[in-house]
C-alpha cells in the first residue's frame, strides 16, 4: 500500500512523491537495521580486506534496498528484497557452520555472537514480513496500514544494541592470535624462570668456592 504525498514544488510540476506505508515498508525498516549492524562490523574485520569488502557489500545492499522499499511498493522491489535477505542469511549460516572459504577472515566457523545474531534476526524478520505481504496480496486483502513508526523505533533500538556489540565482536582469527600471544607469553615466562634458576645455581657455586678457599 502506498500513499501519495503532494509537496508544493512537486504539485506545481505535476509530480507526486510515493511513500510506502504497508508491510513492504516494515520489511525495509528491518533491512535498514540489519545493514546498520553489518556496517558497524566492518572495522572489526579491518585486517582482512576480503572480509571488509564482504561486509561493505551486504551492508550497502541492505541499506539501499531498505530505502527503496520505503518509497516504492512494487513486485520487483519485493523480489529484490527476497534475494538480498536470502543472501544475507545464507552467508551468515555458512560463516557460523563451516566458514566461507573464499573470504579471508570469514574462512573459519565462528560462534554466534550478539551482533551477528541481531543482524541475521533482522534480515529474517524482513523476509517473514515480505512473505506475509505476499500472502495478503494473494488473498486480495487491502486497507492494512502497518505501524511503521512503532516498528522503526523498536528495530532502531535493537539495531543500536547490535551496532554497539559489533564493536567488540571477536572473530576466529582474532581468537587464534590471542591464543598465540598467550602461548608466547607463557614461553617467555618459563624462560625467565629458568634463567633465574641458572643464575642462583652459579651464585651458590661461587659461594662454595669462596668458602673452600678460606678453609
């Protein structure tokens, strides 16, 4: 469902601005939230260019489609939203189960964390809303006005939590580097203890020699 908002300048030129107020608009808001979380996660993967490009691409697609869904209520926009949503959820599923082998930084399976769970959840919510919209269209139901303002507030709050959490997201390679650092620290500590023991042994030997000379 769309409504036409007449702006003074547009009315003078004989044009109108179409704004989505139905379920497609709600799906668009959910996609905007998911895209925002993915955008916030880009910096965490900065050591891997391929991962940065992957997160940038999915964030741009979700944000762009979200805006499009808010201003155009057509079948091809809905179909495009399905493609974007399925791609996002499919990529998330691979990253969490077997890893994405051709994307450095995402090539190892990771545990589910708050940020990526929220992003996947919002993408899934967008798909479910699109499915409901399609069912309503087939049943020829009309007159439904989705509570977009309420949805925007709720989704915005959830997206903010995801964006903040994305800043402290720990990925597989980071975990390995941390383990390596810990191991290295342990080796250095063991080496220092061994050196100290050798030093004390030498001191004891010198003390015994000195005592023997006095005798």
